[in-house]
């Protein structure tokens, strides 16, 4: 399973210090335009991505028309490029973006988000449960987003928070 990550997942993992674990779940890629978008929010990400061995994929010009054909009003160009790449190369797209996840479902593209990654990290004993539990307040502190309450509570119970 090869993972391709969206900006919001990279930023989440950067905020928590968990980016180093991502490639242990599976080979991980990020599109160069998505990495640029991420760096605009978290400049330290470029160094971390390179250090952790996350493969940066250069977007090719001829992808633009195909990606644009998958685009909806709610999706940015980097979103549609991520969607196109994941679909074309049969990758699992890591995103927390609601409209992008809906479009993935419509097109049959596999996707997961930060909560799934945390569950994988726990199940594969890649991070101690107390460290994973410490991530929930970090998401709130950095005002990252409102995680789905039901799934968040289920994961907290599973990992013992």
C-alpha cells in the first residue's frame, strides 16, 4: 500500500511530531504542489519530509487537464491533482478534507485521514498510546479542525485515553 498525503495530514503530523512514523505505515508520497502548500503553513515541513524519506512527486504538465476534469467547486487545484494522482497510480489518499473525501468516494479512490493513521500507529505499536493521547489537545491548540466526535471518542477508548 502506497500512501499519497494531502497538506492537512502533513500539517497534523508536523504539529504532533509524528511525521517520522508515516513512512513506517507504508511508502509515502507527496505532490510537489501539495508540499508547497504545506510549507506555506509550516516551513519546517520541507526539511522533515526530506529527512523522513517521503518521496516528493513532481506534477507533470499533462496531468492538469485530467485533474481539472475531476475538480468540483469545492476542490482546489492541489486537491484535484492529489485525486488524479491517487486514482491514476492506485494510491491511498490521506486527507481530512471533507469535499475531497466525498469526491474520492464518488470516484472509488481509497482514502483515510489522521484518525485512521493514529489507529494504525497504535495497532502496529509504532507510537505509545500515551503519546497518541497527547495529540488530541494539540489539534485543539493549533485549531487544526474539529475531528469527528464519534470516531474521535471511539479511538480514544481504543487507545486508552
